């Protein structure tokens, strides 16, 4: 009787060990499968716009260290990287923000997808050589805004977010004609964004992307206020819908959020491009 009880105890112990080993193998297998899926596609062609090559060069060695064999394909405009993605001559591109992507999909019948997380965003702010703060802006101040729809909308919404004006909430893309309340009686002067820095001394303030201040030889960080829409206008990696859930695509996007890219953004753009994970 004792022998039977002893044998039963041994059998239970053996079964328990087998079960634990099986569970351990399952967990390890899932983890290995995830890692394998992330790098299952090691040869990746990445399309970038030619003016963004410095930022690609910053992340290339980081991607290589992760086991990828990236190949950069550069383009001279903002159309061809999406054309190439549709044709399949590249696997992923990295140059556009979501509003541009949404408009491109709508106009061209494509179903491209932004991979999360995003990487960097253009600084958009208000600058002045006459005033050191928005509180110093006088009633009747003349403010320069961009004459294109997207950037005029960004500038006006930035002013509204800071309580300087009120916009018509029913309008998706605001223009100066959609200002409902202008308590300081500001006057708005429209101009092409690249021309606004040349007019800064003649105006009380201008609202534009910081990169154009860099191009004009000014410090983009010397702003009065900045927009809070960086995530909306952040640049990210884009793939075809069939790769929307691909582990390698997400892994590349996550890997790009690195110190090397942050340093390149600061050095090359002078602070006009901001890493969104910082």
C-alpha cells in the first residue's frame, strides 16, 4: 500500500515537471517567435526625400545593429516616394506627416498606413523682433500668417489655443475669414511662408514653421509661443496596407526613436525639427 502511494507521488511529480517544462517552452517559443517576426524581413528598402538624407544616415547604423540590412532610395520630391511604395520598388518610406498622407490617399486611391510610433515634427511658432512676449503685443498689432491653407490653419489655431483669438468651430481648416472674436483687433497679413522672415521687422509678429527661420539665419527656438500640434504633423514611416501590422515595420519605427536621430535633428535643423519622444 505504501509502495503504491509512493509510486503515485513520483508520477505526480514527473507530470508536474513535464507541465512546467511545456509551459516554459511555450513562453520561450512565443518570445522567440516575436523576435523572429520583427526581423523576418531583414532587407528593407526605405524611401526618403533627398533633403532628409542626413536623418536617414543617423538611423542606418542603429537599424543595422538590430539585424536589418536597410537600403536608402532617395527622391527629389514628395510625390515619388509614395509612387514607389505603390509600385513595390520600396518597402517603406519616411518623409511625410499624417495630414499629407490622408490627402494623398484620398486623391490617389491608395491605402497607405502610418506606422506607429512617429519620429519627429516640424516646429511651428510665432516670432517677433519687436516684442519679447505675446503679452507685449499691442492692440491692433499686425501679424503675418502663411497664405497656404494648411499653415494658415496651424497659425490661427495656435493663436486660438493661446487665447488671442476665437475661431469658428464648425470650420475644419480655418482661414482669417473664420475668426469669430478678435479682442485685440489684430490685423493679419498673408504671405508665402518663405517670405515671412524677410518681413519680420516690418510686422509685430509672424507665424510659421521654424525651419524657415533657420533658412533666414535666425534662431528657431527664439519664439513667443509654439503650436501644440506636433503629434498631428509628426513625420512617420509609411507602408502599404498589407504591411500595416508587420512586425518589422513597427520595429523599424521604434528603433528610429534613438539618441542618434535626436542629435542629428538638433545639429542639422538647428532645433526646427523636434523628436516627438523627448
